[in-house]
C-alpha cells in the first residue's frame, strides 16, 4: 500500500496474534489492488458482560483513487456473542474484498470503454527539438498535433515516422490535438533526433511552440 496500515483498538486489548491476523488480511487486499492509498481498521469492544459474551465491532475504511471510499462495519450478532474477534475480522475483510473487487471490475470496464473510443493512427511528422509531432488518424485521414507530454509511458523518444499509435482526440488552443498517445506498432523509418522530420504539416501549425 502507498501508506502505512492504520489499526486502532478501543475497549479491547491488542495482542500480537490478532494484529498479525489483521495485517495478513490487509496484505491480501494489497495484492488484489496495488493502488490503495489508505487502509484504516478500527477494532472495538463496546461492552463486556461475562454472562452474555463479549461483542466486537470491526470497521474497515479503504480509499482508492481517483476518489473512492469503501467502508464496512461488522459486529457480533446477538446470537453469536461468544464468537472470537478473528471471526468478525474475517467477515469484515470478506465484505470489503467484495466491494473492492466490484470497484475494480467497474474501473476496468470504464477503461475498456475509453479505449474503445480511441483512434488508431500513424506518426507522420516529428520535431524532436520542439518535443511535438503530428499523427494521421486512419479512419478519417485527419492530421492531429501531439506533444511529448501526451505520450504515455514517456515513450516520445521511441516514436518514429510510421509508428502505429492509439490516441484520444481533444480540442486544443490551435485545433485538435491528441492525448494519451500509446504505441501499438513500430513500423517505418527511424528518424534522427537531431533533425526535424516533416510530412505535410497541417496549415496553421508551422512554428508551433512547445506546450
């Protein structure tokens, strides 16, 4: 996880056994989703009655980018007051695991839909010194400006004339421009980074400054 695990105990004693058990459960969440930014666990024992048993309450709170918060509360039911704390902890983690899995599936679906709306294109010009170039969309033939910062995985220096890419088009100050440019193929001529290579730069884009 990107931040330390936070565990608090209220009204109940912290033991190495239960602490290790909680941390082992949290590690499984981390394996399921490696970008959890916050994991807070509260263990509470509101009251202690020897004849009735010792009820426990477990609360788990996760934060997952870009702004999701998952919260689970589990407590000993009236008929299970003698259940050990580990059982309530397991139930809470099972519940938050299901929520996390559902969230990840939804996020993956959103990414897939976004990818479906991206366009395939080919690099037709590169200006290495100025950190920009132009793509030609394969479906429309339209040429679209892109900047080094729009190339994901910091792959601008791997681009060549003829490199196949996938990108999303958006409106820029001087016309359409590409964002989230991703390399999908590497055919074509290798360019010399010291030279400006151009193939039919669209009108109005000459002298474009670095953005």
